[in-house]
């Protein structure tokens, strides 16, 4: 069993090595420049340009971006090594900004209650 897992890791690693390294797209550079300076990731685009490109492509699609952010931050396969801490922190910050500033979603049940109360008063 362990040998099969190790072999599948070798196959995945070989596939990554054979793939040409993706560079930052012009649209990604524009997306990065438009982000607030304190939020702008630096390690992510330098170390994982393919992830930065995908984030930029999905940035205006709420559902697709939320799914991709979760995919990057949560290991659902159980065999990933994980991202370097600085990159994971940058992605988590982007997720927080997206969910609290751009597209606020209730973080707790009390946020949901407060939102319903505001909507009721507005009617």
C-alpha cells in the first residue's frame, strides 16, 4: 500500500516537472496592482504563478473563487504536503478580504441575525 502511494506521488511529481512553468499573465499583473497594497500577495505570484493566474481569472465569479480558495486551503485528498506558510497566509488573507469586504458572508449566526434585522428595517 505504501509503495503504491509513493509511486503515485512519483507520477504526480514527474507530471509537474514535465509541465513548463507558467508565468504571470498580464491580466494577473493588473489584478495584483488593483488589490490594496497591504493585501497584495508577493510570495504567491513569485512561487506559484499558476495559482495567481487562476485566482485572477476567478476573482469576479463569487462561487468559482470561493470554491478555488477552499481547494487551495483545505486538503480534501489527504496526501498534500501543504503550501509554504507565507503563501497559505496570503491566500487566507485574500479569502478573508473577499468574504468580509467584497462579498460579505455571515461569519456567525449573529451576523445572519443582524443582516436580517437590517433588511427588515429597510423595507
